[in-house]
């Protein structure tokens, strides 16, 4: 059975946290700095959301081009 530390480590890895972020997270945990841990994770979440929004915009651009090409095909 995995320990809480092992579960937390796996969760951080699954969240695409860098090894540096993971090290900082556990250093803060060892120092009892829960508020700083929360800030660290919140910042990473924000970065992931920004990345998601950039990808969504790229997908929207491709959808627009695909739609236009499909409309051209229909008129052939």
C-alpha cells in the first residue's frame, strides 16, 4: 500500500509538475508552510489553464479553416 507521500508524489507527477516544483512542494511541506504550498499549486494550475486556453484557440482556428474547406467542397 502506498504512503501518503507516495500518493502525493504521483499526483504531482500526474499534474505535470516539474521535478523542481515537486522538490519545492515537499520542502515547504517539511517546513509546515501550507499557505506557500497552496500558492505553488495554484500558480501551476494557472499556468496549465493558460496553456489549455492557448490550445483551445489553436483548435478554434483549425476548426474555422476546416469549416471553410468543407464549405468549398460542398460547392464543387
